[in-house]
C-alpha cells in the first residue's frame, strides 16, 4: 500500500510544471557531482558503455522535466539502497541538470 502511494506521488510530482531554478536554487552542485561520481557512473557505464553519460544524452531519454529528474534520482536512490537524504537527491539532480539536461 505504501509503495503504491509513493509511486502515485512520484507520478503526480513528475507531471507538475516547474522550473529548474526553483527546484535547484539551494542545491550544492559540488556535493551532487561527488555523489554522482561515487555512486552513479559505474552502474551507468556498465549499462551504456563508455563513461555512462549516454544515459543522459541519448536521443530518447526518459527525463523531460526538472521534477522528473529528481524523481529518477530518487528511484535510483531507492533501488540501490543508497540511503541518500532528500537534499542529496536534489544536489545530484542539480549537478546532472547543469551538466546534461540544462532545464531552465
């Protein structure tokens, strides 16, 4: 039951219009970069080859909004049991936005 509620909340959050500047204005991008380099790159490289950045730059990427980016980071955090705080998720998403997504 709780899992279904979390999924529903994530779907609603991902569909809401928002601006990256609002979501990421207090983010620590340097901390986000460290989290991504330490926890994300090896998995993405194993899945996509190279340095793993193709997951962010592929033509048919799944992420279309800033809130969708945070939802995906949260999904990875949960699936990999990283135990990141919400602040860590936002920091990582802000770094990814700066490097790859460039949401306004």
